[in-house]
């Protein structure tokens, strides 16, 4: 089957799972712990951003140097674990089935810090499904962390695989465009099907319908062959 040739690069928040705001609460708490100043991510454009960039922006907001982000990171990771233990993290509907259909050649491509991604996945019962990926620790924008994910995926699963992104925000689509790879957009996060259609031709309303998932990735695969 065609999709055996794909390396699927999975976004985390809004695509695989819903961490129910744990990341934002943990970030605000970590900033407060380290700087003594309270902040929130309210009216910040966070969807699909890297956590490193968000930590740096939040520090600027309270008048501190973004260089403090490494210090805030440790506090953030501890708070995130506490938040997730308390409120949980839910795998989104259809995710388990989609992982099965799309096969084992998969990596994460996420703006989360690596530790944060692992915590969210573990609390959603998805920890065992991913061996590696590209994360938001080293990059402020999405395209370079997707490049990391491709490198890791090809090392793990084979150099000839065709990368395809699955994500829930216009930033996932923008990264795909920059790297000339296809993207499957899922309206399971904060953007609707209509909003996502403006950013890419392959849009799913969710992952609940296995035939639709298979169809979307078959289409992505054809487009990867055409452009690659
Ligand atoms: Mg997302």
C-alpha cells in the first residue's frame, strides 16, 4: 500500500492530544516562580508556536531577558508534570486507529520542548508510540524543527521515506510549504475546516473516519511523489 512509503510527522497539541491548557498554566507558573512576576498567555498568538519562543516572549512581557528561558524551562517542566497529573491529557478521538493505519514510520514534529512532549504523550497513553522527533527546544520557528524530525525519522526508518506533516494549525501548513512537503490538516484543534482550507488542500474534520484518514494520506503521498 502506498502509505508504506511515508514518514508521518505528527504535531502534538490539537492533533494527537488535548492537554487541556496544562502547558499554558505551567508556563505562567514557571515565569512567576523564576521572576516573581505574574503573567498569562492571554491574547498571545500561541497556536503552533515553539515553546522556546513562547518562554522568551513571556519573559519579555514581564520585563526580563529572554536569555532566562533555560532557567524557566526546569520550572516549566516540573509544573507541567504536576498539571498533567492533576488534570490529565486526552488522546483525541480516532488517534489510536490513525496511528495503526498510517504505520510505524512516524516521528514527532512539535513546538513542545522534548520533555514537555513526552510528558503530554505519556499522560495521554501515547508515550510508547513515538521514538523521537524534532522539538521546540532548539528552534523558535517550525520549519527547522520539522527538518530535525525528518532527519531523525529517516535515520530510524529509512532514508527513502517521503515526509508528510499532520497538524492542526496554519503554522504546520507554513512549515510544510517552506520545506516543500505535503501536509494533512486536521480541524481537531482550534481551527475549523473552513479556516484550514485556506492553508492547504488536504483537510480532515477529525481522525474518526479511517477511510477519510487513509484517503487524505494517499493524496499526500501522491503530492509528495509529484513534488519530490
Ligand atoms: Mg498543534
